[in-house]
């Protein structure tokens, strides 16, 4: 747990050298097969940052963290797992990164993902897929699969991901760690490379609930640089909530649509909560068959508009062809984006307005 | 709503989205598109006559004071551009096309 690492580091039980070496040793041993990182910082730089950080008294002093590669980090390339941004180095930090640095966290590296977060398996990455450390023949889920695998493989205790339609929750589940998609507006999106901006949130990933709550409390809160943030500041801690008397809603239409193994795991967990005094009540979400098409229409329409900025001129992949702007942009975008990204941009351009309106109504 | 999917539609989308596809990619997209559009047609089944549109998950935004902040230094701001000269980014020709 983070608490123990901080105690050990500050009391001298654990030297910064040993702490950083332990992480890199693990990476040298298994990263070749897991491939959680797109960019891994040099051990020496990381160690220097950890030592410098230990002179301060932050909530994460000296603690290593992995960051999904669609969150802007000043001076560390941020690729979105795309050829389009293969050598893009942001000149500023996302708000969540600034807050982490203020609390002393040290970035170990930038993690793999589906290209521009468009996928749920981490396979559409330009840099190749990430594997699940529990079983290398399987996917860790996605799109925050690199962050999930970095935790599951023991490289770090905590990481940031982002979630538009399951991109933190799915990999957290597939790799048996903890992940949270925060309610919209609780975490600033300033510096998160936009995909579907009315749906996505940056969120914490960790090996246990306490670390998850701590990380969430650091990244959450209103931000002048994101007009969609709300006044909410979680305190962290207090995660041992007794379930006695707590009402739990069971969504039967989702359970019925699940694989047997999944539904029986959930039912087993509900039984356990009931045996400890929780009150379980069945209910229906309704309209579940319409959720996915609705999500896709909103996400792709927004993607089509958000990804219009990649022309290869101001930054990003440039084919260096000569010609007028239409030819140059079309070539840069045609060569710089991967197949899934192009598919979603094109689909997002197809909807007549009334479709988008219907999706919003829904 | 039925949209007929053929190569002509995909070429139109390429021109709208400013993405040029290879012939092979174009053939693949033609195949994908009609399948996905059928899937989207599902929402036509629902009657939404009396439903208010929700344009954004939050009803109000947070606006900061309209005061200028220090911009990025010029060289920092253009360091990711591939073609530049004397502190300017060189863009493609804007005539024609």
C-alpha cells in the first residue's frame, strides 16, 4: 500500500535506490512480454526525481505512478498510441499531472492504450498490443490496458487511466485491480487529449481501495481550466463502510444479458453482502439494448469533431508532401491515423443531424 | 433512416473528414459501414416525442474571469511543428482544392 511505501521511504527503511531498482528490475524481467509502456523514463532520471520529491512532504512523496499516454506531460512525449503523435512532446502538464506533482508523485512512464482510446482491448495501439500479466495469451482489456497491466505486473502501485465507455473499468476488471470512472465533472480534463469530451473522465487505478481513494482525492476537484468541472472534493480515506442496512440495487436486465460465469460471480457477491446485513432489491435499468448504439453515435460524432485538429502542420505526423491544404491534410490524416480511428472519424461524419439529436434525446 | 452505402458515399466522407483512404481501406469501410449503420438504426425504434434533449451532462459551466494569462513562449508553442522558419510555421498552400 502507498501508506507503507511512504512510511518506509520517509523512515529510511527503504532507500530511494532500492525502491526504484525494485520497480525497474521487475520491468526488465517481464515488460518484454507484457508491454505496458509506450515510453519508460530512464532509471537515473526517475531516481533523481524520487530523491528530490522525498525532501517535500506531499501525500505521494517519492511514489512512482504510471500515466496513460493520452494525458499531457510536460517534456515527456504523449502519443495517444498513434503514429499521428509518435513524437509529440507537450509543452505543458495536464491539471491532474500538476496536482500529482504537487503531492510529490514521480512519473515512471507513459502507458499503452488503444489508439486515441478507441477500443476495449489495447490492440489498436500503433505500438502493438499490451498483454495481461496473469495470462500472456489474453488481453488486459482497454483502452487503459497499459495502466492496468503496469499495476498487475507489479511495476507500480497506482496509475491514471481515462474512461469514455468502460476504458478504466474493463481493464481493472480483466487484470483484477481496482479502477474508478469518476462522475462527470469531478476530475479536470484539462490536458486530456479529447476523444468524446461529453463522456470521458480521467480516473484512478490501484491495487486496493484505500490507494484508489487517495489517488482520487488528489486528482479530483474544480479547475478554472476546465469549464465542466463541478465543486466536489473527495476527502479520501474512510473506505471501510459497513454494508449492514445498505440497500443494493440489482439490475436484472444486465444480469440476464451476462455470461453465466459473470452473473454467478455477481450473484455470489450479492449473497455475501446480504449475509452481512445488506438489503438487496431487484430492479431494471430499462432500454439497455439502446445504450450501445446511443454511446457510439455520441462518441463518434464527438470524435470526428475533436480529431479534426490533427492536420500535421502545427504538430503531429507530417507526410511532407507538397500540395494545397486539402491534399496535404488528407494525406497527413490518412497516413497518421490507424484503421479504427479513421473508421470512427468517418462514421462520425455520416450521421445526419437528426440522428445525433435522437441520441441526445435518449 | 436508411442510408445506402457505396464507394461514392465513402469518398464523400473522406472529403468531409479530410482523410484519404487507400483502395483497400475504402473497400473495408464500405463493408463495415452498412453493418454499423444498421446497428445505429436501432434507436429509431424508440418514441422520443416528449423527451427534452440533453446537450451536455452538466447544466451549467464554470467560467473564469475574462483576463488574459501568460501565453506559451513562441518557440515552445511551435516546437512540435515539422516545417518552420524564423519563428513561423510553414503551412500548405490555401489556394485551390
